[in-house]
C-alpha cells in the first residue's frame, strides 16, 4: 500500500514516450526548417531562426527527460539507454543549429543541389526516428519493424556521405579557378550537413542497442 502511494507521486514511465514524441517532433520541424533554409533566397534568415527555435525547444525537452530519469521509480528501459537515446536525438538538432550558424556567419543565400538533396534525406531520417520511438513501448512485437527502420536510417546516412563527396568534387571544379573562399564556405556547410546525418545514425544505433538488450 505504501509503495503504491509512493509511486503515485513519481512520474509514470509512460511519460517518457510522450517526451520522446515531443522531442522527435521538434527534430522533424528543425529538419524541415533546415530544408527550407537550403532553398536559399530572401527566406534564408527566417529558416535559420526557425532551426534555432526548434533546437531550443528540443533542449528543454531533453532537460525534462533527464529530470524524469532521476525521479522515476521504474523506467521503460535502462536509465543509461534513455540518456543516450535522448542525447543522440538532441545532438542531431544541435548539429542542425551549427549548420544554420555557419550559414549566418558566412552570409550564404544560395545552396548547391546536393545540399538540397541532403536536406531532404535529413527530413526522411527525422521522420523515421519519429516512427521508431513509439514502437519502443512494445519492443518484443516490433523488433522487425524497428530493425527495418534503423537499417533505412543507415542507408540514408550512406547516401548523404555519397552526396557529400559528390558535392565537394563539384564545388572544387566550380571554384578552382575562381573564388577559393566560396569553396571553403561550401565545404564547411557540407561538413555540417554530413554531421547531422551521422547523428541520426547514432540515434539508430541507440535504438538498436535498446532492442538488443530488451529482446
């Protein structure tokens, strides 16, 4: 009786999945803002600000998760796994903000086609993460789908790597006899975009780790 009373005052483990869903939505909206930013033009600054807005929102949710980990009597899976998962998700949107900061710093308003393709793939990664997280509530019956989703994220990360290499080569050929600074700036943006996909791959790895431990 006392234990039931005590647990009633602690955050329920179901709350973690609400927080995961909110964070995943912030990450998705951040990725869509990043995609808008890559279209270039007069709206570039507006989309940069949106990326930062969603990054701030995600940071707040991450803090809520870490607080809940400390206060919750029973968590849906290992506390370290929860911290690692939300940390990887937060790193993804943090890296989006780093991309936006580079765009603002170098006053870039036009972007190469491979950059726009990468941005689309990043939106797809964010959508896949959003699909995967609710499935962790019942891992045993969702192992196959979770595995397929994480494999797809890995494939998208590989495609981003290819586009990064193609884009750098095109950038070099375009600017080798012209403005070296344009190449440096473009390479910096490619680097940040690739890092976003790397962080999504980290999220997929964390999900796989949870699945392996729970099955």
